[in-house]
C-alpha cells in the first residue's frame, strides 16, 4: 500500500526485513509467502537486501514517511497469519529502536492495521 513510494534501495531493504520477519518464528505460512510475493509485485521489485545493519537501516530510511511505511507494512505482514509471535515482535522492536519510535507509536500502528484487516473482512462479506 505504501511501498511504491519507497526508492529502489529502500524497497530491497524492506523485502529483506519482510523475509527476516516471516522467518523469525521458524513457522513460515503459505499466507506469509503469498503476502511477500504480493508486496514484491506491488513494488515491481524482485530483489532483496538481507541482514542490513542498524546503521544502514537508519541511513536508508531517514525520514518519518519511509519509517512509518515500513512499520505499517511489517506489522500488517506479522498480523496476516493471525499469530503475533514473540520473535516477530523482536524484529518490530529492533526497528522501533532504530527508527526512534515509541511504544505508543507501535500501538497506534498495530491499531490501524487491525482496523484495516477488519475493514477488509467486512468488504469480503459483501461479496458472499
């Protein structure tokens, strides 16, 4: 949803973070794989940069817009299988620290993602 506005390197880094996130709990679901594929397709970006250092992430996501976009998309990805694992939370918390975000910021992002998924569910009901 927000990823098309990232530049090429930011998109590659995002995909690496998305991969790290879904692999964190050692339980990769078909839905998570489909979500990463959809995100990659949305951006038109097949490449990823994995295992980026904190410094690289800080410098390549220097502004609030890119940082919030990454967090909303990753929180959405972590929620897509209905299981918020401790390991996925650790990835989110690492980025929270790197990006200088607060617990309240993350709570607001999670609430927004939950509302979005609720709205998607309501829309799906309209097609039944």
